[in-house]
C-alpha cells in the first residue's frame, strides 16, 4: 500500500445565518441595554465588556432562536468530527454563554476555553472599517501542533493561522482547546458578539464517568484497604 494521509485535522465551522438581520438588531438592543446596567466581567478581554455567563437564561425570544442556531451548528460539526457516526441530541448538550461588546482598541489575549466539547462565537454586529489593517478585529486560530512553528516548509500549513472575519450573522464553532485570540479593533466601530461553550454528555461518556470515583474518596478507599489487617 502506498498513501499519504492527512492526520490530526481540526474542524472549524463557519456558517452565515440567513435573514438574521432583524434578530441581530433586537439582540444588539438587549445586549447594549445590559451593558449599560451591569459591570463587565474580566476574562481574556482587554478594553471590552463581557456579561456574566448567564446569557442563555435571559428571557427573550431572540435568545431562544439563537439557542436553536447553536444546537444545529453543534450537530453539524459533531457529525463532521465523527464521520457522520454520532448525531448528538439537544437534551445532551450542556451550555452557557456570555455577550461581548468591543469598541476601539479592545482585543482578546491568546486563550482557549474551559473543559467542554465545543466552543464558539456568534457575531451580532460588526462594522469594522479596517482602514489601518485588514486584520482589525479578526479572530485568529493557532495551529494546535505547537512544534510546527519550527518547521520551515514553504506553502505548507505547518504552523499557519486560520483567520475568520467577524460579520453580523456569522456563527463560528471550534474545539474548546484550540488556542485563539482577537486582533485589536483599530477604529471607532462597534462589534457585538456572543461567546459560548457546549459540553456533550453522551451515554458513553456518562457510563465511563459512572465507573469513576472522586479522587479524595478513591484515595480514602485505597488507604482503607492498605490499613486492613492481613488474613
């Protein structure tokens, strides 16, 4: 046999939601109102406002629709990652989300997300002028094979970055561990987005988890066996 295989590929879903304009307009109103009334949270964001991670609990029809978009996106990327072998159910998806409002000179440091299955971002509003540079406000993903940075191979993907332009109505989903950052917004434009994490609790994951004990209890059990008198 003679073949060249592509190994360790990393899926990133980019979907532009059709006819999302009216929904985005209402989401923008909701998020800006919340920004005006509540202090921002500090995460990887510099110079921008983050809400708490309770966005999915806000009681608005537009957020209920946003949840459906996320569910469909998670199903699509999961099917792709599992070669069409696993189609997760909505009731097996645990999630939280937070809103972000970015203006001039704001950016996000290199980071990944907490332990889950998928992470993502949805752009509600993005009027980036990009007068100074085409990268202004872009989200960029780093090659997870970190040693590839040392590989000098012209025109290859080794150590390259994947850049996604934020556009209103664009949904992006990626593995939670994939390092990424957001370039500084270099103009006075406004960018509003919603970030989220989704953990899929499949039956196989639940079964595996059910065979494990909390580390402290497991340690106590081992000590009890060690201390037991020999027969």
